[in-house]
C-alpha cells in the first residue's frame, strides 16, 4: 500500500505509481517579517483587509509578519520568495498603517496545493485500492492535521470513524468526487 502525502508532488507520485493524477495545483505563498519603527507589536492580532489582499500579525516587539496573500500557480518546487511578492506585501502594509518599515528581517515562501474543486482529498483511489490519497490541504493543512490524520488512519485501517469524527462524512473527501 502506498499513502501519497507528497503535498505539491502528489500527482507526480501518483504517475510514478501508475495512478491517474487528480490535477493538483501548487500555489506559491509568501510571508515577510518586517522590522517596524515602533514597539509593542508582539501581541498585535491577525489583521486582514476586507478585500483580502494582505494580512499582518505581530511577531516580535518591533516586528510583524506580512503576507500579500499571493496564490501564484507553480510547478512543484522548493519555493523561494520572489522580490515582487515581497514588495507587494510591503506596499499593501504601508498603505494600511503609518508604521515606518525599517527592514525586511526574513522572507520565505511555500506551496499550498489545491485539488480542482478546492477540497481536501483523503481516501483510496477508486481505480487502485492500494493507493491512498492524502493531499489538497491548500492553506489549512496545519490546523486540520489532527483531524485529517485521524480520518486517514481510520480509513487506511478500515476502522469506523469513531466518536472524535462524529459528523464527518468520509465521502466528502473522496479523491475523485468533484464538486
Ligand atoms: C506561507 C504559508 C502559510 C501557511 N499558513 C497556514 C496556516 O496558517 N494554517 C494552516 O493550516 N496551513 C497553512 N499553510 C498550509 C500548510 O502548510 C499546508 O496545507 C500543509 O503543509 C500541507 O501538508 P502536507 O503534509 O500535505 O504537504 P507538505 O507540507 O508540502 O509535505 C509534503 C512532503 O512530502 C515530501 N515529498 C514529496 N515527494 C516526495 C517523495 N517522492 N518522497 C518522499 N517525500 C516526498 C516533500 O518534500 C514534503 O516534505 C500555509 C502554507 C504556506 C506556504
């Protein structure tokens, strides 16, 4: 049995196993850590605008994390931040607050991977019963990991979902059900 939890590479792993891909699309997302010319920022909560064009949140006493909410489609790769996305993040931040940006302390990017219908895909492939998909978590794979991993474990072991997953319908995550 193969459990395919390869993130952005999920379709590549499927092809290598002779299983048809799902059409997964990795999208790059960038975060920058800015040093700002004022203190007391550590507890600044998550702030976003009504257009959802950026968010920021406190990180250190004089630093914030800012994300331009980029969703650039890319091939699976070791993602790195592009200068334009860093600049966009700073620009949107500066338009929203009058806190002076002093420096980019850190910047990084990663991949968020989506199935064509945007839903997470957990389950055996209908055409290959020894191939289990655990992909398509998009931008929620960290926060959903405890429940998702429990669901996957129960499905792989052929066990009832149990009380912890009450109300969850495994069919909603079936790999080839498009909504
Ligand atoms: C900037 C950013 C911010 C995010 N913020 C949040 C957030 O606030 N909350 C949240 O819940 N989620 C967030 N996410 C999304 C979250 O990171 C993903 O949903 C999650 O990482 C997906 O987990 P995964 O294990 O499926 O894939 P990944 O974390 O991508 O792991 C897949 C792993 O498989 C490995 N792999 C691939 N191919 C092979 C192979 N052939 N053999 C062996 N290993 C292989 C890869 O190297 C990789 O380590 C964010 C993502 C980004 C980029």
